[in-house]
């Protein structure tokens, strides 16, 4: 459901991970060791792959070779199933590797988020504890008095981890659409000057606008990203135009699912031109315009005619609104 709303690949991958994890429970109940090892490995690989995708989404850069990074649990399981001749080699080693990658999944989530994203932090902690507990299974399974205790702890930790991950992906921080809806906004494209922009901020100060700006004092209800080459919280490098398109597309999809008009504001066009050139910025604005039109949103681009060469301003105007 979250994937359909937000189109975040991480949500879809995590959903598949939990479905496969459910299959491992049935495999364990049936006593099919090879299937236990395989499903545990697939579920942990998918959990780690989802965390890598989440990291990529949060930092705005593609992490290369995602599948290869997430492959070790599956490789260990295939190796154990093919060559193993006892429980430790068929299940124990692959199970331990899989558990370790569950811990790494939690660590990746923590590394990806703003510290104030409490839902993600709780999910990461729950995954880390679950993975750590699973790592002791190959060593303690043969201890009669510990087996029922370990099973109960594992069941509780699994439920807790699933609960907190569900809370995380259902949160507003995950979908990036915040605030209460109080205004009726007409879809469309608008090119405004700096003076007109003051009016826009006042009119939309209570609306959950997604903004990419060069100022440090946006309205409280806005989700604003500061365009700068310096790293920091809620900042985007001026050369990272694909990240802006990704965030805008996700926001507009979520707005459409909620039945409201998504509003995207882009200020600092001159700054983007300096870092990318007019051709790249024009292509970027054309793509952003198409995204907004397809989702029946509103795009507000702030640019002063005197701040650009006349032909560049006219090009931008023609791409956005024609004429």
C-alpha cells in the first residue's frame, strides 16, 4: 500500500522481505532444513536490499551494485544447501550470515535518516536487536532449557520489528507530505518575480508546499530544502537536479493519493544556472513541469527577468508556460 502511494522502492522490497520471512516460519514448522536456510537468506537479503534502496532515496544518489551488496546471505545459503552434510553447514552458517545482515539493515537505516525521524530510528533498533538474537540461534538451539525461551523471544522481537517498520513507512517523514490541508489550490504553472514570491509565501504559509529555495526562513508548514553546495540537514546540492525531481515526483504522487493539489516551489533559478548551465536547467524545468501537469499539481518558479540574460529568461518562460 505504501509503495503504491509513494513509489518508494524500499517499501516494496521490505514488503517482499516480510512475506518471505513468513514463509520461513512454515518451512521451520515442516522441518525442511534446506527451505529454512533459503527463505531466511532471501528475507535478510531483501531487508538489506531495501535498506540500501532507502539509503539511496534519502541521500539522493544511486548506490551502485545494490543486488551484489545484498547477495552474501543468499550465496551462503546456496553453498550450504549444495555442499552441507549436517545441520550446522546446511542451516547454521547461512542462518548466522542472514542474521548479521539483518543487523546491518538496521545500521543502514540509522545512517540514512535525520535523527528526528523517530519512527525509522525505532525500526532500525528493533531490526538490530532481532538480528542479534537470531545470531545466537545456531549456538543455543541445542540447549534444552533455552530453546522455548529463545523461541518466545524471537517471536516477540519479530512482531516488534514488523510493527515498528510498519509505523516507519506509514509516517509522514517517509512520504514527505506534511501539514494540514486548509486551502483549495488550482493546478497549473506559475512564473513569478521575487516581489510576487512574497505574496505566494503569505498565501500558502499554511499549506504543505514542497520548496527548493535559497532562503533560510520558509513558512513553518513548508517542507523546504536549501540549495547549497555545503552539506547539512535538508540541503540539496545545486548540481543534484535528479534528486529534486525524485522528491517532487514522490510528493506529487502522495498529494494525488490524498486528493489534494501538490504545490512545488523552486526559487534560486539563477543559482542553478550558474552551477549547471542554462541548457541543463531548462531540461530540468521541462521535466518538472511535466511531472506537475501529470499529477495535476501546481508549480511556482521564482525568477527575475533582470537576473538572467533575456534569451535565457524567454527560454525558461517558453518551456514552462509557452509564449
